[in-house]
């Protein structure tokens, strides 16, 4: 990854390998929270502690209804799994 290109820019518009083609990456944000607990990493299936660094990945696809342009889904990804 170049120093000037964000992770969101590198992945935006791509479809995740485990989703229909209409789903695409919208944003990828590095997170560390004060929350206790864990979430399952969408890429590896491992538990990710929410108080350690991880990524919040937002996916979107066009909505079928008239009230919203997109449907969204948020996933957690462990630190280090978004290398490409």
C-alpha cells in the first residue's frame, strides 16, 4: 500500500469473496474501542478483542426499496488481515 492511498481507497468498489456481486466495500476504518468483549473476524473466524486494534468494515449494496439508496452491513476484521 502506498503512503498516500487509504485502505478504503484500495478496497472500495470490490466485492467481498463470500458475498453476492452487488455487495461492495464502502469504508474500512481502523478501530480500537474501550468496549469489553469480542467479535468474530469476518475473514478468519477468530475472536477479536474489541479493546485491541481491529478494523470496522462497512459493506453496501443497492437497496430494493424507495426509501434508502443502499443497504449496509458492518463486519469486524482482525488487525493485519487486510494486506492486499
